[in-house]
C-alpha cells in the first residue's frame, strides 16, 4: 500500500514539475518576445528617423518653407537652415553672452576701397568668377573682410542681418582652446596634467594616459563616432545629448557628461594619432568652469566679448546639466566674429589690449608641422591642427572651421581677416572648401597690390 502511495506522490510531483517547467518556458518566451518587440521597435524608430533625415538632407536649397516647418530634426539642413542657423535661440537652449551696450561701432570703410565687388576669383585654369557670384554659389549668408583693423567689405544674404547671430558650429572650439591657454598662463591649469586633476568624478577612462594638451590637439583615443546622421551611431547620439537633435533612442536627459562616461578605454595611446572629436572640447570647457567657478557664458563674456567690445549679445548652447556646447554652440554676429579674427591676426591683442597670451600663438602658429598629422588636406596642403585651431603653413593662415561653412581666417602674410558664414548642404563638399581658400588667396593678393 505504501508503495502505491509513493508512486502516486512521485507522479504528482512529476506533473507539478512539468507544469512549473512549462510555465517557466512560457514566461521565458514572453520575455523574449517582449525584448524582441522592443528591439524591433527601436530598429523601426531608427529606420524611420533615418528615412526622414535622408529625405530632409536631399531637399533643394531654394525649396519654399514656413517657419512652422522647422524642427530639431531638420533645422541644420536645407532648406530650413536658411532661417534656422542665424536664429539658433529659437531651436536650442542657449545661455546669453552679454555684450557691452556702450561699445563703439566697428571701424569701417564704406567705399569698397579695394574694389572687391569687381574682384574675379580663379576657380580653375580656365574659369574666373566674380567674388559675389562665387559667394552666392556656395550659399554664403554673411561675409566680411577686415584690413588695417577696419571692416572694408561685408555682404549678407538669405535674410541674415547685422544684428543676427549665426551658430559657429566647430569654429566654437577655437574660443575654448584660447580660453584654456589663458587659464594655464594664469596658473589655474597645467596643460601637462590629466583631466582627473580637475574633474576627479568624471570617470571616463578614455582619457587614461592623456593630458590637457592631447585634448587640445585632438589626440585622445575616442572610438570612431561613425555618422552624425545615422540613428544609433555615436555621432548621432552625441548630437542628441548636445541638443542638436530630438530626444530619442533611449536618451531621456541631455547630458554630455553621462555621454562621455560610457567611454572607458582609449582605442589608441594618447598622442600617437590625430582623431578629431567634439568630446575633447566639451570636457575642456567643463574644466574651465571647474577651475574658475564660473559658467562658460560668463567666461566668454569676460575673456572675449567685453575686451573685443562686441556690440551684440552672443550665445552658447547648454545641456540639461548646464554644461556648455563649447564644441559647436557659440553664436555671434558677423561683425563681432570679425573682431575675434582681428584679435587672432594680432596674435592675441585687440586695440592695444592683450586678450590671449602670446604663448598661445608661439605654441601653435610658430611651431613647425609635426606628427601626428591631421587627416585633412586642402589644395595639396596638410591642414595642421593644434590648440583647437587650424593652419595652412604655406599660406601663413590660421583659421577656425565650423560645419556648413563657418570660417574665420587670419592671413598673416597679407594682414587680412576674412569671415565666412555659409549654409552648405554638407561638410564633405571638397570644392566648397577649396573655393574658400581660392577666395582668401585672391583677396590677399588684391590687398597687397
């Protein structure tokens, strides 16, 4: 009898075990289906974003649009950028960089003394184009030339006016580079130190073995960020955190700090390779805030706007932590950008006042071209990069570079400053970059006659 009861109990246990097993399998399957559905949803979201973005990027420059058509997904691209790039405050959070309301007007010559309206620029061996026509063909919305400390030529297009501020994109980086050198000159920073000296809680291992100088020169081992237009790539995600794109793909809070913290291992030894990456500039700006106890907008005001006697308020993008978009988010008027260029031409001085230490130019422009070289060339020359600024050695040029055609050139041989505020479709159009250099050379030659 006890044997029969034992068999019954074993059978019952087996049935219960089988039921539990089946239930667990069903539970696992449900979890798998849920995860799969979430993954598919993310893939669909990424695909839809890419489809929309690709469509936006393919639109012709002169396509009509309404202000209400512009959003964070399309504001940097044609045709919407015709309006958005010189109204950035309407699309991204920005902190104000206060100007001096009593600052004098920029010295200017209104008579086209150098006859630039009739200047022809050689774009190839068989073709000369009028300067104004060439500027129009490369979607220039603001263009200025300084000579002898005076504004000698300017032109506007696409609705941009003298008081409008254009977002400078990566030309913003040069402001950071100069600021960091100024703080080092004041003894607040050591360019040979590691970021952990100033931001001990940063917890980003990618900076292991690097110095602030490596960050200034873009020689830190970040991985390849891929595409800034492909949802899911690091480049795309970075722009969500920077505020340049709508929230999505799991990003609920725009935080450059949290974005940087995911990079825990360098992909190469610091200083062994040139690798252009916005995050170097972003963290340098955080360091500047940390050692001064001041917000970045205030630092820009005290370092540049007031000493340069800027006439109009500028702006800088900020994320939800209050950290600045130093790598892309500076915005200024054309004329105030020309003041910055004049200071760059005068190696850190403006109207007799020292703004940026001479040591910045000694360690940048005065140094020979050395490895690791940048990966960029223009009309056969290597574009050298140091301290968050670009140089073409054969032409004696120092210049800032920003996406979609934002450039400030200091031509040391001909003592000319040239500012370009353009609205290109992309940065990969080599012909546009080459035409800018042709324009700079032609104007320099015209001035030196």
